[in-house]
């Protein structure tokens, strides 16, 4: 019998906390065996399983009752053994010798112990397809690098703490690198995108440094990835947020080029940042994929409604303005969200309205005077290639279409059969970006902080360190009542993570799906739209939801 308790994680999720990894695997298996309608994601971590749900379909109290009942009857060891994946590895990592010295063994002995250990994937996180591997046969606790690398090449196999793991793509990282593999660790086009999904058993097979690495699995390996290269990483080297995993480096341009009769837009100036966004990808957090999608979901939905598109149709998210594009053929367009001059064929037009966009004319969205993100929706929607059911660009994971650049041609989908609706009489106004009041729902680790913390009393300020991954706030230090490190656990958009500095960060749609900083509270879904429009210098006050 597993001892479990439920911890709040905002209004749409909660954590089931247990004693350790064995219990996590058992509870995750029990929950995954019979999820009720409304459960959208189950994310195992070191000592918790995050349960995400749609409260319109399933009340959170009912979901908690179901999860705790399932956890109480789960038994460690009950989880069915996952498929066995065998990874060829060349023990040629840059840190192999130093790591062996730290552990008091020879490099050959370290490599031998690593290859002989029977590993299993406890959970994923950090990046899509990055599995945290544990083994009862592994006796070492390996310290992370004091200064993380800015770039770890895809295929690197590393050690950190009691874990081993392989990097599916080029990312920063602080693990000690002991080898390399060319196995296809993450393929968004596959039925099971992550090769190393939670519960998978893993064995490493040592090969020579000059050998071509390979992968074999029981059941059969996934199809759709070259067995010779085993690679799917972006064409451009390094951590390039403009490249999409499993998608052309110039995804939008390719879509337009391969549909010669399709309507398209030509980007003249992308501004500070322009990406394709829809309502995001749900249900893939367990393999390390964030929800992503539009940060101001209300603005995206409104733009699509004005044009008669489905609410979730893809549009272009423009950050801070400075965006220009020309229509290849006649189109209809609506701009919502952040506030600034909008000019169509040289004439200033209103936001929050549908406008005819004649072929050959330019739409210019000037630098914003209020708010941070506008949404350019076109009738028919942006027709970029879908990855895991969404056309959204995920900057942290590198999924979806590339960041838009000058000269790109962006395809437009088929025009809906329904007419453009008559816009309802409504007074639209500029987003408030001087001072915001945000509702906070309870977080799982509020008890890690001293009573009377300044969270609800202070005025916080949005710093310049703000993007689609998260918004860092400046203000008084939130003092810890508990010392020590928190094992990684599932995260949600809106989570207020508090790092050792004591100043919180609000995670947004491209944020990591697991993290090791305690979450003191969670911004409600409705208020996340307000955060999307916050600019550096915006003041924030928190209140209880």
C-alpha cells in the first residue's frame, strides 16, 4: 500500500506526493490505467505525479478523490515492466576522466559499471524526450558541473546525482558527459515521440568511439527515423530557438512553397519576435513537451472569432511590435492584444475588427504603446506544419515552425464556409501594463516559506528577463522556512517558482514541464493573459484567488 497525499497546484492541477521513485512508478501506472474523462496529463517526477485536468469536465475535488484511491491500492513493483531499449554508446565524453577521478575509479571501470547497470526511465523533463534514468545497480552520486555548459551536443550521455540521461537535442546543461549515442531519442512525428518514456527499461551497449551508434528496442523500434543517422536535431548548430524539431528549419516557407495555389503572406519585418501560435499541445507533458501556444489566449480566440475562424486556429504572435507583411492574394485580417498603431496599405485601422487585406498591400503593426503581444489572425488561419497536434512554436523545446524572419512566406489555410460574423458592439481598450492585480491559487510548497511572507504585501516589478518561458520578478526576498533541495516535480503555466535568490519567476507556456524550485503559488488561468501583456517595469500585486 502506498502512502500518498494530494498537494494543490493551482486551479487545474494537483500533485500526488509519495515516498520515492518506486512508489511514483506504481502510482503513475495505476493512474494511467483508468483516467476519468477530464484528466489531460499525468507527469511523473522524483516523488510526485502531477495530475492536470480540465475542470469543465471533471471537478478538481473528484479528481483528487480518484487519484488518492488509485494511489492507496497501488503497490511498489506492481507497475508493468516497460519496453526494453538498448542504446549503443561510445564512452568518449568530455568529462569521463574527471568524473572517474572524482568517484575514485578508472575511466574504464566507470564505463563498465554504467554499461552493466539495468536502468529504467523514472520521469522525463528539462527537454522533450530527456529521460531521467535510475538503477538499483548504480552506486554513485555524481556532482553536477559548477558552471553549466551553454551548449551540450545532441546525443551526449551524462551523469548527475543518481541519474543518467541522454540529451535529445543541443541544449545548455550541467551534467557530466561520459559518452555519446546517435539513437533517435525524440521524434515528434512518431506515434510514441519519446524513445525513453517513463517506465522504459534501458541498457547501454559499449561500442568503439568510431562506430556508428544505433538503437534496438523490444518491441520493435519506431519507424519514420533514419536508422543510419538516428538523428532528427535541427539543421543549424547550437541552441537555436528558430529551429523546429522534426520540422523544416524554415517550416513556414516550405509550407507555402509546396502549396503553389495557397494564399500566403510575405514577412517584410518580423519585429522583435514573431512566431506562429495556436492554443498549444495538451497531453504531452509526460514526455517533456510543454503546452506552448498563445500567451494571451483570450486575444487569440477573439481575433479568430472576428474572422469566423475556429477559436484555436493558428495566428502570428508579435512581440513588442515593429512587424510588417504583404498579402500575396486578397485576405481578411484582425489584430488583437497589445495596443499600437496598425496601418493597412498606409491607412490607420482599428484593432479588434475584421479588415479586408487586398493583395499586394502591406500591413504594418508599429511598436506597441501598451501591452507586449499582439495577434495577427488571417481568415483561414496560418497553415504551418502541425507537430504533436499543434502548429505552435515552442521556443524552449524547439518544436513547431521556425521563428519568422524577413523574407519568409507563410501559408494561409482554406477560407471557412461560414461568413465573417457581424462584430458585436463592444468597447475594446488598451491592455493595462502599468500595474496589474493577479489572482493566485495555492501552490504545493507554500509551507517551504516563512509565515507572513511578503508575497501578497509587496509590489513586484517585471524585470527585463521576461520571455515566453517565464517572467522574473524583482522585489523583496521570500524567505525560506525549509532548507535543502526539492526533488524535481511537475510544473504548470502560472507556477510561481522561487529560486535561491528568493525572487519568484512566473512560468509561462513554453516553460519546462518539471522543475526543482519550490512553487509557492500559481497564477490563475484568466490572469495569465494579463501576464502575457506585462512589459519590463510593470508593477504586480498578488491577491488570493
